C-alpha cells in the first residue's frame, strides 16, 4: 500500500526506464500504457472488479483517482461504530488493490488468463483471511455473496 500511495509500484510504464523495448501495455485490458492510475482506477477490468466489490459489500468503490481510492478507505473505516465491522471494512481497499496487483502479476509472469471469477475468489479469500487475523479468530464470512461479520 505504501508504494501504491507514492505511485512507486513497478508498473510496465515505470519499468520502461530500464527496459525500453518491453511492452508497456496493461496486462489486464491491453491498454497501451500501464500506469498506477490506470491499473487501479481506470482499467475497464479493474472498474468492473471494483463495481462488483461495491455491489457485494455496500461500499462506494468507483474511483477516478488514487485520491478517491484513499478517501474511500477512510470513509469505510469510519462508516460504523461496530468494532469488528470497522476492522473488516478497513481491509476492503487493501484486499482489492492486492487482488488487482496479484492478478496483474499472474498475467505477466505466469501467462495466466484474466478471469473475473478468479479475481473475486482471490478478493474474498483476502477479506476472509485478513478479517480473521484482524478480528483474532472472530468469524468473517460471505453468505449469499454478501459480506457478513459475526463475533
């Protein structure tokens, strides 16, 4: 998250400084220039992923800038007085950005096909695993596709 906030992730456009002959295209949608803003906010694949996250969690997850992404993170954290729900909400943006980054890397380094279902499964796994860690063994689960927190 720190490198993302500083826009220092080694995207293909960033890497072009060292490898000018390599492709700078987005591995998710083939847009000619993969930059941080595109990868996490404006890529069509990413936008569709964030829309699904928003639909399933009830949080606003449509971003046109990195500033909006960080503001949404802050809003999610402050959206509830329930401690467990707040801790779970705090993981939504990091889990989403981690899912996007992992999907991107798997496409580049393993030649994996970008699959929305795999992205969603990866995201749910992050929320579930991180939620359990944060909540110290309290249950975080998806029921009927909707995020549920019990404790």
